[in-house]
């Protein structure tokens, strides 16, 4: 019997019934309609960089083995032996050419094919078709900027369509430098005895708890001045398809006070300007001079009251690499070529946030 969930969430008035967190029937529906159909994150490709590297995780309640075979191709399989359904690989990470079931000794290659079967002649009279009994693969496996995702639904939309506008925000973190990012070190894991929606909401929409639940960490300065005071320019973003982003205002420093981290983040605006300029070149069907980036421009300097400099009329074209200097909080300081010739003052340009930012054509 299915539970009618339509009346349990009142989005207009911001009310949610506690039933969605406690009723087993609702959870079973979620396993079928959410976890069995959506694209789910597996791992980062740099966690399995070499042939034979593997990583074990879960998709819903199903154990999954992610492995790079000897040819370098990445696969994702149900982490269960096809013989009697025993858990195949019990290690979290490692490197292996084969995986052997601890129950009856069936052995699989790291591309999922069944290799060894003990007592093949005596137990199966040489009649077992090994090609039919390889590991069960996920229905679809795809990646974005090094992030590997999978789904059990062969009819699920392509990964890029599912991610939608969320890709813009992923790019801001995973594609801010040439070569992307690399996963270094191990992992911290917590087992929380609660419904899955509690931690999902906690990370994807609840900034209200931070100053109370994480007070000791905040006092160490581990997050800069982020969360010390309310951020009037912070936002909760919903790009669609259930995705969520917590965004801080441009004047909030959210990085730990570690010189290496601060130095790494400093050139981000200049890199973003270059990438947007590249998009402009790709988008324009014909050559055009002074092609650059659409930016909100302000004269350099910040008057009393903490607001940005007075705006310059209209949008202008800044060319990356010509009199541009990276600043703090997503700003660029520099001279537009026309203003340089006129002897105008330096300009401060703020990169527009969000997927609606546009390159100049």
C-alpha cells in the first residue's frame, strides 16, 4: 500500500509533516522513486587513478563497486557475487586485478567478467556459461569534471540534463583551475541513525543551526568570518531537479585562515574572466574586436558605508590579459582599452554570480 505524500509538504506555507521522516512506507517509496531512478554520486576519478584501483560505496541501500580495469576504463557494478548474492569486496579502497567471493570462491576480473569457478567440471559439468554470470553493471555511468555518477534507471535522462544549471556552481569549485582538482588523503565518515532527509536538508538548506551546533569550530576561525555573523547577502539557491546551493555574500570570507588556501583562491576572478571570454569567442559566429566579458563595472575604491564604487554607465568590455589585476571577493581591477586612451580612472569589475551571467557577443 502506497502512502499519498502530496498533502504532507506545504511549500507555500513552509510546513512539512513529520511523517515523511518516520514512516517506513514512505521510505520504501523513496528507495524506488528516488534512489533507484536518480543519478547518484559515486566518487571522484582521482580516487581510482590507476588500473586496478577500486572504491566501494552505496547507491541507496545497494552496495556498489567502482573499479578501473586494466585498460583504464571505469566500471560500476553491484558489489555482490552472482552465485548466492554474497558481498564480494569488503574493503573500502584498494587495487586488485580480480575479486574473489569469500563464500564459494567465484572470481571476477576487474572488468566484471567471471573468471574462475572452483570445481567447474564436478559442480557444473563444464556447462556453466561464464559470459552470462559476470557482475551486474549499473544502468548508466557518466562523469562531470571528474565527478562520477551512476543510475540504476536505463531510461533516466542524461547526466548533464539532470544536473542542469547546477553545473555552473560545480564548475566554480571543480573547474577553477587548469587540470581540475585532485582528491588527496582519506575520508571522514559518520553513521547517523536517522532518516536520510535530515542530513540532506542540513547540508542543503539549513544554515540556521551553525552558530549553535558548531560554535566551538567557529571560534577557532576555521571558516574565516563565515558564520560568525549573519550574512545579509547570503542566499539559498535551487537550480532545479532537487539540487541546492548555499551561497555567501561577496564580502564574506569563507576560507580558513591558511596562507596556502588563501593564495590558491586569490586568482579565481581572473581565471573566471578568461573562461567567460573563451565562451564569448565560441559563441560568436563572426569575429569582433574588443570581445571580452560582460561585467558590472565600478570605479575602483569603496566609499564609506561599505558599498561598491559608483557605477559606470553601461556595460563595457574588459579583455583578460590587458591591464587586469585579480582582486578580492570576485573582483577585477583594470582599464578598459577605450578608457585607458582617455586617461580614465581604474575600474573595478564584479563578476556576476549564477548561470545567468553572460559573455559578451
